[in-house]
C-alpha cells in the first residue's frame, strides 16, 4: 500500500526538526530516506510508524489517515538497527512471538512462520537460538518477525549498520530479492548513499528536516537540484571549485576559476547569469578528462582499484580534486597534469547552493 505525507512537521519543544515534508511513496515501491546524522530521517520514519507524534500535517497509508492511529493499527512493521531478538527463544519462537500474542491459531502460526523462513532461507535454522546464528542470519530473523505480521508497509531503520562491510553487501542483495518476492511497500533509512543508490527506486534526500530532492537514484545522480544533493550522492564525491561567470558562448555559460590555476570552463546552462557573478562549478570524478592545456593540478596520490585509478590531485590552494582514470596504469604521482570536462558534465551552482540550469 502507498504512503502519503502531507505537510508533515515535528516539533521537539520550540525546535521544528521536520519541516512541512510532503511526498508520495507509491504502492510496492522501495523508498530510501538518506542524509547526514541529525537530518531527521529516522524521526520521519518513526512518525510514519506512529512511534513519534506528528505536530502538524497528515500521514496516509492506503489513503487512510493514520496520523492519530496507534502504531499497532497502522498496518506497518518496523525493523530496527538492533536485532532485538529474545536470546532464550528459538528462531521459530522469535518469529512467532507477535502471532502468539495475537492468539493466532497454532496451525496458522506454523504456516506463516514456515513461509517467512522459506523466503528468508531460514528453514534449516528454525530450531536454533540467536547465539548460534551469524549477524546476517539474525537480521533475517528480525525481518522475518516483520513479514509474519503481513504488514501493508515495511519500515527499516538502518538495519545493516551493525554488519561488517562484506555482509552489508550481501544483505543489500537479499533485501532487493525480498522486495521483489513479496512486492510490499518498503521505506528504508540510511546515512549510506551507496545503500540508497543500490536499494531504492526512489531516494529522498533530507537536510535539517527539509526534503532537498526526491526521485530515482540516477536522476539525483545525473541531475541534482542543489549542491548538497550533488555532493552527497556519488562516491567519490563531486568536486566543487569557486569561479566567476565571464559570459556566454553560444548555448554554454562561460565561467573562469580563480587562483593561480585560473581556467575557463563552459557549462551547458541556459541561465543567463551576469558576468562577474560568483558561482561554484561541480564535476564528478569520472567526468574529468586528462587533457593538454587543461586546468593544471598536481597528482598527490593514486588509488589503484584494479581497472580504475582514482587520482587525488590538488590545486595550488591545496583543495583536492579526485579524477577517475581508466585504460592506463601509468603512475602519475608527483606530476602536474591538465584536466578538463565537456560542457554537459560541468554543473553550476549559485552562492546559495542552488543549481543554475
């Protein structure tokens, strides 16, 4: 079932931490709330779950206003960062716990737990205690405990943050497969933009309780609305360089960077910014090109990642630019090279961080 937020706000005392958030999360979609610590993403998730009161606005699930409805009656199930499993109970008993509290018939409990265990590949572990399981298996038990409730919406609050890097990758794939199998609406909170890019069909980027941009992962990556989104989505991050507008060249805005390495760039921007306007240009690592006559930078360190090199370069003011390089293993450490970018890959932001298009 779909989720709709209509000008939702949350106050803690005199401080408004969620500020008039509106969005639609379609039925069956996988939406990810992402942002830095303290941006309000977990608070927003808890408001949808009913674990935090909503100060203003409305929360609708399947077109039903649940703003004042108790958490148990909202048709949602939440998976937390902590597994919160009962150590003295078996996997089966942990997954069946809420069903038994609801006095579900024994045969129905067996059926529902067995089906959830099949989906999560836990059938061979139902008689084990949590202490006998790996971290990934424990997280699957926590997810199974949510599945048996047959919720309309699944809510995940940074469920993979306690796992090591290799297991997190494996669990991301398992969550993707799970979503495809059961087709339920899922809302997931993380501070890890790689998780967001790999899991979501819709990403919501939050900062200071305000939605900065929402959309498909590659739409946010290719076409960010502001500097925050541009810098947050993508790894390694986009580089930003101060510059001033010098004029236009046909369909391109012409800007010139400052400092001893001053260099002219053209950006595919229709906005008619006046000459002398201060801006920042942004270019992703894979969009830099090594070119004679380009902006001079010094290669400080090369990261070798198999078929890809990341050149950590610096300008004279010591600001860093990361350049992705493929197809050559020649080491350039300590050398000065020229770099440039084609106009469509040069993004321009005003001094408030808003994108000029």
